[in-house]
C-alpha cells in the first residue's frame, strides 16, 4: 500500500472520530489528483476546478457512506468521473491544439525538447477528447493515474473484461484519430517506428 493510501486511511479514521481538520487534510492530499483527472477528461481549467469543488462537496456530504477505507481511491474517482461524464454530455467540443501550444511555448527552458514534449502531450490529450467518454475515462485512469484493471472496474462499476475491452477499443480509436491528423500522424509514426 502506498503512502497516500496509508495517510488516507488514517485521515478517514480521524474524520469518523469527529476531527474537522482531518477533512481539510484529506482534501489537500487528493486535490491535485482530482484536478488532474478532471482536467484530462474536460481539457478546461475552469471546468476542472468546478468539478474538483463539486467532487469534494459530494465527498464531504457522503463520506459516512464509505464502509471500506481501502476503497476510498476508487470511490473518489467514481465521483470525479461521473461529474466529468455529466459535463461532457452537456457540451461536446474539441479545442484546437495550436492556440494552447502558442500560449505555453515560451515556458519551455529547453525550447526544442520541451516544445516537442508539450506538443506530443497536447496532441494526445486532444485526441483523447475525440473518442467516446467511456473509453477516454479508462485510458486516463490506466495510463495517467496508474489504476489496475480491477480498480478501474470498481471505479466505473463495470467488469474487468469490459474495462479491458474498452481500453483496447479506446487505444484503437486513439490510433485512428492520430492517423487522421497530418501533424499527429507524423509524430505517431516517429514514435512507433523506432
């Protein structure tokens, strides 16, 4: 069990004993992870911040419903993913990558290498926005958040086989999106032909 989960279990125990400060510490422990998940799903800072706030409000209101402290991570990510799915159903849009790249290009210390890394990350995250939300959620949980398939299955309330299947089709969809864009096609072939 990693350090974050050990700290989480301790904080949940303290919350159940009525320590108000423990709730704030729990939020601080998980806020970066929750924001990152929301941002990768939504690709919008303001929406990710809003989702993070809604997630922690819901967590606060329903923390007593969590019976098994070892399932906190899956439980929390279920809340985040559900808010993101809801948001994505109401608004469907894809942001162009060039505007975002130009705004952040000057932040790179090593312009060549940093720009290429940023460009690749933006292309991948933009491609993620063009695949079905169920596939996107699994790819983000697996590849960015380091979830195992059984954790993904718990979080999304699906079978392990469904999680694996959606991952397979998600990666297939990503490949198709990347190969349909001339800029990403070039990077795709560069990555996978070495």
